[in-house]
C-alpha cells in the first residue's frame, strides 16, 4: 500500500491504542482530500460529517479522519449525523463534496480477524496483544481502496456554518462570560443557559 495512507506513529499515540478503525478513518480522510483536491486544513475550510452513531465500536474512525484532514471537532469542522453508518461526507465550499462509505463485503471480511473475537469478549483494544491488532491493520493496508470504500460525489451537498461572533456578555447570576447567541434574558437581565433555568 501507498504509505501516505498509513497513519504516522504519533497518530496511534494520540488515539491511545492500536485498532483497525483509526487507520481506516485516516485513509478515508486522505483519499477524500485527494479526491476534493484539498490540503490538510489549517483553518476553517474543510468540513467532515461522519454518519457514525454511538454505541458501536467503529467510532475510532473519526479520530483518524480528524488527524488526516485537520477538520477537527475543536475547530467545529466535524459534526456527526448519528445515522449509525460507516460513512462520512467531506465538504469544502469551493471544492464540493464527496461521500466515502465502507463496503459491506469489506466489513464482513475484516470481521473474521481474531482482533474482533477479543473485542466481542469485551476486551479493550489496548489489552489485545499488539501482534493480533497489527495482523488486521496489516491486512487492511494490503487491500485496494476500491475493495474498502464506496465513493460518491455529492454535487448538491450544501452546508452553512454558524456565523462567527466575538460579542459576549457577562451573566448577571454567575458573572461568567457567555457568547452572544447563547445569552438568555431572565428578569430583564442577561444570563447564561445554566443560570437561566431554561432549556437550550
Ligand atoms: Zn481505536
Ligand atoms: Zn450564569
């Protein structure tokens, strides 16, 4: 496999353990960047919308996507749809959008590796022998892109990010700063959401 699609060692360190899904997300991110013609995102240009939900074990993919693309959760460039699917749409307003998903045949073939036997017994990835983890990671590395990923251009995909603002107010109750769009009014005074007693 082309090594540019394998995560650097620091990515495993950042992620915390050796598992197959972080590297899959990394490769997905790298391929999507190439397909859109974008570089690692320095600022706020590239967005990633993973369809991954919660309560299933493949969520590690999202760390790989963030590491590869620079479209991070902290920069508000990643937002989950919670569809519970192994897919993500990569979107750049000037370059368009492309959706990558894992093919069912690939998922089935990967599921036969011993790594998942350990996982199904409830053993955490960091407790699985490295040899067992590297076996499945190495196998994935040797598979061609088109066996792993379905790729769909999404020419009609649109997304408008929230408009940035530096305006803030001090909450009349707790005295902490709260940014404009989150300021609520209680008894005529500006308050933060927790102090207001209102829902969002
Ligand atoms: Zn993981
Ligand atoms: Zn407050």
